[in-house]
C-alpha cells in the first residue's frame, strides 16, 4: 500500500524552478532513494515533503491523509522526519541536549529517556560522551547523532539528505548498515544520496532527478544497469 505519495510537486525560488511536476511514492517499509546531480532539486524535494519549503502546487498524501496543507511541525508530529543535509548538529549543546531536540514535540519524558538510553546502547560513542558538547564528535559520530535525534521524533518515514557525504569509508558503511537496520525494524526511508551505487544496493525503489524533473524511476537493479545512470552517477567514485 502506498504510504507516502507526492503528486505533481512544483517549487520555485523566485525565478528558479527547483522542482517541476515531481511525483514519487513510497510503500510502507520501503527504502526509496532519490539520486541526481548537484542542483537537481533533491534537498528541495525533501524539504518540501517536510513542509519546510513551500510548494507552488502539488499534493501529498501520507498514511491515508491529505497533508498538503499541513505545516512542518504537524507533518513531523505525524511521523515525517528529516535528517538534513550537513547534519545540523547544535555544536554548542551537549550530545544529550541534541537528542532531546529531536523529542521537542513530545511530552512523554519517561519514554523519551528510555529511547535515549536505547540510542546510547546502539551508539556507545555517544553514550560515553552524553554530557560533552557535540563539537567533540567526529563527522561520522555527528551523523549518528543526527540520525539518533531524528529517531526521537518517532519517525514513520525518515528522510535522509546525503547522510554519507564527507564521511570516512568506515562511517559510510556504518551509516548504510544503520539505514538497513532501521528499515528492517519497520522504518520507511526516503534517502537522498550522492553515493548512487550504495544507495541503489539498499533501496527497494529509486528515482533520478534532473534539473527538477523526474528523469527515471523504478526498480534499483534496472536503474543501476541503465547506461544513462552508469555514465552520470555510477562512475568509479561511487563504488
Ligand atoms: N534557498 C534557495 N534560494 C534560491 N535558490 C535555491 C535555494 N535553494 C536551492 N536553490 C536552487 O534550487 C535548485 C535545486 O537545489 P537543491 O539544493 O534542492 O539541489 P540538490 O539536488 O539538493 O543539490 P546538492 O546535490 O548540491 O545538494 C538549485 O538550482 C539551487 O541553486
Ligand atoms: Mg542537496
């Protein structure tokens, strides 16, 4: 069953048309990846799905409800959560305070504390430094913190904007392993990636954006074998 469906989305920044009639759908429990060159509109798409960037037209159904007119905080409360490009960790706050930011729309403190402990179990590097400033973390650890923070918002669909960008090969593998693990636990994922090879390997479905339009979409194996995609995104740099 379709869980998230974006239909005919158009987003402009002044005269720049960043998205022109983009449609995309995700079934519950799936990983859908969105690929595309720099400036293709990938981040704009995720921010528009979150409701943080206004769209000129288009509609969006999530979990059986029309959410087109909802503000970002209302979409987050329904389970649409974004791990933004560049992670956006608050480096002047502690690791624990960063995690609590993810739960700011919630009031169930006891359960929140329990989930934070669960995150520390999953990421001992965060747990052992919970009261230190987030600035002490490496890029890879900050990405784990950003994902942990998003988990505290109780996502039903987690959108990740280039989570492996700038990370060491070890952390790239860790990030992809974590995405697979969260997905196995039932989380639906909308994943924007530059690392097309790895993204296609974990995804159930893929969409390629070019200059704000859907250039191709479908089954990841078919896309991975497509010469147009091979040429553009599956060069030696991405494997
Ligand atoms: N706030 C903004 N104001 C004006 N133009 C913007 C703004 N944000 C993005 N754009 C433009 O919209 C287009 C799509 O940008 P977007 O950031 O969504 O692309 P992207 O696919 O995420 O690129 P990247 O791979 O570099 O992250 C680009 O032409 C970009 O310059
Ligand atoms: Mg981007």
